[in-house]
């Protein structure tokens, strides 16, 4: 995994990405989740899958994530969507795309349809979490939590072993990026995979994503005893199998 590169997209911002160039081939574009990076098992699995199947590959770390520059608290869905668009244009060019979105990565993926609709031939969602900032965070905040974020512009949320710095601007930006009320009429293969023991995002979210697509060949895979990340070797095999079905 020494294929990491950096793309300078502004004077002060560089984005770390992983690529596999393949001329005249489909590209797998992997988009990771909230406060995640490219050091996990999923990006490596999809990179190796692309290599083995002679496909192109792109994965990036949004600003404020992993080794990309920028502060996490300055980022939001609009910014991370734009960075993804820039990288796809630069690396994938005219090749066709299969988007693979993990958690928040599914939200960023859905936003790419505005720019690359004709090039996207498939979409695989893993524990998809579009619109989570409003539905799974803001709407569940207590009155005190809402007052705190309004007053200080930030709140530190504890979830399991992690602490998430959630800014007011992030929540507000999420509202202008809502996708679950949209419709996509493009013909493509769409598969949503979701663990039924996902403690972060309910399975219902993957069902809602499928409703967006009006003319797609759609499939929902509910993983028995599956968690949010689906990163064990057994579940990674399932992800690869479903990705292969999208391609074929």
C-alpha cells in the first residue's frame, strides 16, 4: 500500500489519496466514513480487489481526516463533496465509476450524482448514513446539548471509545445537503449492505437510500449479526462478492 499520493487543491490544502491507474477501465471509487481514514481494512480490500480484477481505483481522505491537511472542525459535507469531485475529475477522468460508500461515504457518494451521473454505473453502500447529522444527531440532542452547541459553536459527543467534535456549522451544512428527499432516475446497479446489529445507523437508512433510485436495479443485503463497519474477513468477502455482482 505505497500508492499514496497528495493532491494540492488550494494553497493551504492537500488531500491524501490512494490510486490505481487503469486505462479504459471501470474505476472503483471508495469513500470512507465520518472521522475515518484510509488505514482501515475496507480501503485495502477494495484496492486489492481492483488490482486483481484489472480495474482502476481511487480512495481519498477528506480534509481534516487521516493525513490530509486541514482541521476536522472546519470541514462539512459541502467541502468533502467538493474535494471528492475534484479528485474524481483529476484521477478517474472519463472512465466509468462504481461508487463504494461506507457510512457517511454513502452521503458523499449520493452527492456525486450531481456531477457524474452519466459515468456512474454502480453504487455499493455499506452501513449507509445519509442525512445523519440532522436525523441521528441534532434531532436526538437534548435541549441542553442544543443550547451548548448554539452558544459555543461546538459540542464534543462521546460514542463508544470515540469523541466526536460536532460543530454548529457542520449541522447547518448538513441541512442544505439533504439527499433522502431526492430522486435519481439514472439506470444503474445499486446494492445496500447493512448489519442488523449496527449500533450507529439503523438498517432503515439503507432502505431509504434505495427509494431514491427510481430506475435502478436495486438490492438490499441485511447482514445477520453484522456491525456498522463490516470489516471482519467474513464480511469483507461478502462486500467483494456483492461488488463483483454490481460489475457483472
